[in-house]
């Protein structure tokens, strides 16, 4: 699998999570429901793995919000804007994060809890609380890899990996993206989260390049 294919599949996964978390919003729309089902079939056999991952992601985000909220309250009381910035988040912002970024954000909350553990006891954050959050992040990270492995192994039936990616992208572009227009005004948060998830993040471009060594000084006369 190329880096570009991996980036596209990450976009698929993130967008499907947003759709499934907002199922109550669109489930009564026949065309939308049929299109979501069709997208799932094109993703098969990764659909079951993706559904499990959505549940694991929900659990992780819930634990992050509880712990981050307690740390934010502690930071506000102690006038610590740097600590507050480390744990600034809400459900909508977490939903929009790609899987890898969500894991990194969870680790940031874990680190903030560890650094202030003694003082956070009065706020309900203990070593057990922190460890539960870390465990949830590890479980989600493992699910993320399981989904990717399932996609890599998708050599079944009639579609190769490039063909499967092309087919799913076509459904998103020509059907789901257009059907989302109906939610722009009545469900703006869902609409924004969906299109934020639809952005393909170029992971390779986000890795900083190592600086090249300075040229050796020219020899003296």
C-alpha cells in the first residue's frame, strides 16, 4: 500500500465514523441510508472492524473529555494557561481528528494528568483514571491498525485495492457529498464534521525533514 492510498483509506475511516456517530440524523432518509450501506459493501470486509473501531473511539473520546475537563478546571483555578491549552477540546473537535492525531491528543492528556496527578485528586483524576485513559488509547490504536490490515488484505472478489478505493471515492463524491447538502442548515455541526473528515491529510508532508548538514568550510590558502 502506498502512502497516498493509506491517506485516502484514513479519510474513508474517519468519515464513516462521523456518519455512524450521527446515524440518528440521517437514518430516516432512504437514499442516504442506501448510499451509506453501499459504501459499506464496497469497504467489505472491513465494515465490521470499522464499526467496532467507532465504538472504541467513542469510549476513548468520552474518557478524554472527562479527564481533560477536570484538568482544565484545575488549570483555571491555578491560572495556568499553558496547561489549559494542552487539554482544550470538545466532542466536535475530537470527532474531526484523524485517528493518529486522536491517539496523540489522548497521550497529551495522559501526560498532563501524570504531571499533575497529586493535585488532581480533588478533581477526580487518579492514577487509575489516567491508566484507564491510556488503556483506551492503546485499544483504539490497535483497532486502527486492525482496520488497516483488513484493507491491505482486501484481495477478494472482483476489486483490487486501487479499484476499491476508486469505487468508494466515487460514491462519496457523486452521492454522499451531494446528499449532505440537505443537512447544511438543520444540522450544521454534522455537516461541518463530515466535510472536515473528507479532507485527505498528506501524512508524508507533515513529517519534518531533517536539516541538511552545513557545508564544510573551504580550505584556507
